[in-house]
């Protein structure tokens, strides 16, 4: 089985219940505050670990990051490549109204202070043919991609949150580019346009309630979504990517990897929260047997 390294974001999410979003010049009383583990990187690592993969997480936290490290370890991930830095852990301030709408302010913090030696230490944990997961919530993506490619890693990159600078990254070195419809449109367009723009990469296009499409380099595969009642879609994409990477690490066929990842996402959207919604492998396999 191949190993997975995720050099990714680790966030503390501070969620405040408010009657309405704060307006300019207004002071507003919140009805509650909850603190959750978050970050696309953390969510993907937890999903892959709960899927049964051997996962290492690389990145950085400040002195307030113990909660995040404990969650990763409890999921089965190796956190020895996470550095402590002298800046606050990345975090989000999230206002949530009674109608379920949210407004989010994010501070990159330690996620934007990942040092070269941290990256090098993380890359030393894996071998040629292993898998590297990346998202666009940390600094230094270009050198990370180049170092990983030189080492012979299979790089899976999800450019979220999408920004214009993504186009300047050496995307030609990726094994797989993973985008949702909005990110795909920002990069090139639909699946055909993405295939034309990145002819040497596998393209995985997630389409929400319609499922996911994968261009393998020789064929186009489609996996419909499983019909479920969604309660919270916050970590659906991260769950999908973590499970997809885990399936690839086991050497499963692409069609099976798509189905497993889609089933895991279907379970995740039926629960509140991000990390708490990520299912165990046994739950996903039971879900598939029941279909």
C-alpha cells in the first residue's frame, strides 16, 4: 500500500451564533460560540486516515494548535511532520444566522508560515510512487510541487480556495487536478476545456449532487451521486478527496475509487460539522452494501 502525505492547512474555526451579520459600525451580541477543528488539509487527512490509509500530515500550527494535533492523531494520522511556529494557528471567524447563512473571515496564520525545512522533513516521510495531497491554503506551493515531482510522488492538487495565482503554478507536474465546477470554470471551463488545457494530467471534476467525472488519460468515467438528504455540505469535497486518495493508495481501480469517495461524501453531508461528519471505512462499505 502506498503512503499518503498531506501538506495542508490546519485551522481553528470559531463559530458565533448571531441574529444577523455584523454591519459597519455595529456592536452585536452573539448567542453562542463553538470552537471546531477545521481546514481543508485537516479534513482531508482525517478522511484518508478513517478510510484506512497510512497518512502523514505536514504543515504548521502555533502554540494554540494542540486540539488539531490531537484530532489528527486520534484519527490515526502521523503528525511528526507538523511544525510549531511562533505565530497563531490558522483560524476562521464564522458568523452563523438562525437561517443557517454564514459569513467567514479567515486568518492564514501558521498555514502561511510553513518553512522549507518543514516541507523537506515531511517529504522525507514518503517514497517515490507515494501520494501527495495539496490544497491552496498554505504558502510555498510552487517549490513543494517541484520537490515532490522530483521525488516521484503522485501529486493530487485541489486549488481551493481558487485564485488567479493558481494558473502560475507548475500544474503540468501534477498527477491529478481535482476541481469543482466553479474552480474548473475559473481555470479553463468544462471538462473538455480542462482536458485541452492540461492534456498530460488526470482531471477529476466534482459536480455536487450530480456526482463526479474523471478523465484518466484514456477514458472518461462518471460516478452519479447517491441520493441522500443533505444536512451540512461543509466537508463534502474534503471527504471525497481524502477517500479518493486512500483508494488510490490501495491500488483500487479508478471506477471503484470514485464510487468509494462518492459514498463517503454521501454519508458526510448527512451530519453536522466538518471533521465530525467524516465517516469510518466500515460505515462507507456498509452504505455501499445497502445500495
